[in-house]
């Protein structure tokens, strides 16, 4: 888990641009602490938050316009439809919540984790359904999102394996995704 978090934080840092090593280490520690705290508070695997951060592809200050007229805000690309509920959750104004989602990494990840927890609870134990709800309740959008989540999990897994075993070193059994896995019973 720590390896995955460290690798993902490094990826986030690379995207954010180069900085002095000390500043980068401090930023990585803050990012890691925020992810771990949000995961703990909302009873989520930290790796899932890292995965969704990578799938969403947001960043501090980023506001992305959607075809349906809404916007997604910050690192976890929290959709504006959540603003009033996030504001109530934080006992804050909608305006203050918007700026926190846009400009504060920890606040954005906490809100994203809270929304994800709500989706998982709504799915009544169906983990993947709950993860899909983070993005949409529409079956087609949800399915597409879950494919992106799976691809990201596999990419991060390979990154961690390369970090652990080095390039060119066998890193365990290959993962094969098949629609109809072979029958292994004898």
C-alpha cells in the first residue's frame, strides 16, 4: 500500500511540474497525509482514492466544463451538482466550498472520499457499483468509468511492481483479463 501511495504521489508530483527537492518532498507528504486521512475518515482503501485521482486527472485550480453544462472541480473533479451537499457536510457556504474544492487539495480529496463513501453505501455492499456511482448512475457512463478505473489499477500495479523489482526483472504472474477465463478444474 505504501509503495502504491508513494508511486502515485510521485506521479502527481511529476504532473505538477518540477520544484526544489525539499519542496517536492514536503508537497508529497501533504498529499499522502491528505489521502490517508480522507481514506481513514470515510473507511476507504487509500489505493482507491489514488486510483480515482489518476482517473479523474484533475489538479488544483482546474475547473473542467462538461457537455451537460456543469463543471468538475479540482483534483478529484467533484461535479458542481455536489456543491450544496458538500457545503452542508462542511457547515460552510456554497461559495466557500467551491473555492475549497478548487484550491485546497485536502478539502477536494475529503469531499471526493465523502461522495465515494455515499456511493458505496448506496450500492449496499456492491463495491464496483459504488465506485461507478462516484461518476454516474447512468449504466453506460458508469460502465465506461469502471473500465477506466480498472485500466488505472492495472497501470498503477505495474508501476509499483517495476519500482519493487526494477526494470527487466520478472515481477510475478502476468494478469490476463479474459471474457471467459479457462476452466482450471480437473
